C-alpha cells in the first residue's frame, strides 16, 4: 500500500496535469471562435463570386473552361488524382487525425494513380512513414488557416492539374458540425467543377442583366480566373472547417481529461484521508495502550 507521502505527491502531479489540460481547453476554445469569425467575414465575397460564375454560365451555356466538366461521374473509380489532405499538427484531439487518414486511404483505394498534398505535421509524418506517394516539396503547418495559405495551396495544386498530371483534384478534410463535436471526416471533388455547383434557388434575378456586362480581356479568361479564385475559397473553407473541428475535438479530449483527473483526485484524496485517519487511530491506540500499561504498573507497586 502506498504511503501518505506517495499519495500526496501523486495528488500534486494529477493537479498539475489538470491545470495544463484546462489551459489547453481554453486555448482551443479561443482558436475555434477566431477561425469561425474569420470564415464568416470572408463568406460574403465567395458567395458573390459563385453568383458571378453562375451569371457567366447562364449567359453563355456553351462556354468551356478546363476547370469545369459536367460529364465527370463521381461514382466512377479510377483515374489520376491529386488529393489535398488536411490534418492537425499534433495529436491530443481524439480520433480527429485518424478519421481523416481513413477517409484518404479509402479515396486512394479507388484511384489508379494518386499524389498527396498534406497539410498538418501529423498527416505528413504518417503518410511519409507508411510509404505513401506524398508531394515532398509541399509542406504546410496547420497552425492557423488564412487566405494566404489557401492561395499558396491552390496555386501548387493547379500547377499539377494545368500540366495534365491529374484528372481530378480532391480534398479530404473534416466538416465542422457545430457545438462541441469532432466533426465528420469526408472528401469533396475540387475540380473539375460541375455547372450545377453554382446554381442556387434565388439566383435567377442576379443573372437577368448578364448581357450588360463587358468582360475583359474575354469571358473565358474571366471564367478561368473566377474559378481559380472560387477554388481558393473552397480550400480556405476546408481549412477553416478542419481547424474548427480540430479545436472542438481537442476541447472534447481536454474536457474528458479534466473529468478523469477530477475523479482520480477524489479517489486519491479519499485514500489519503483513510490512510491519515488510520495513522491517527493507530497513534491514539498506541498512546492509550501505553497509558494503560503505566497505570497497571503503578497499581502493582
């Protein structure tokens, strides 16, 4: 049985750990709120951009861009694909990283050839260690998502697509579902886009005056540039969703750690009090026995 000193040291150790996990919980909460606020601030711009792309398609149904193809069937496996994988930089977030890795592996199994563009040190280490085909010169830390990061990632992936190295580009990320939840690991096709991706109810009034617009240098160039910008917005949204899900998953993990630490502290405190009470009882018993022994000796004299 452990001594009172050992239990006291363990109580101090668990208490110190609980302070760390509680601080990590608060940090994750702050980061998640900031990421959601940044996403809300940029959403109106990309919504407007989507409507303008819809305007171009509605004005000229025959216009073509290398970034859209309505004939691509998502259910048909195979082909050469580039996959953007978004993980965290570290663990301590439950099954967050493993869920994204499993989703990526399922997508790889459906492809003939693949190339991974990995964001996050955790995924980078995992895929390199296990021998996956990782784009070695592509390395982005998932410290804090930004439009600059999304722009750099989009530019790198489009270089491969424009060079006809890939038939499709995908992103594997975690969709934030709100509240304290780890989100849902999923994959989306980035490009080629489908024209239906830009059609929403209520857009009709925004395209009626398309003929009054003048496109410089020409409509196709404007469409290509707009689709590139929209792709950047899609990547940014995936980064923010993954980052928010990561912080939410970390909050859940730290909250569970705090509860476990509290339960362990209660048990250790109870055990410490029992041992201390037993020690006091034993001391009282020894003192009483000594007093009775002295009393008997006096009577004999």
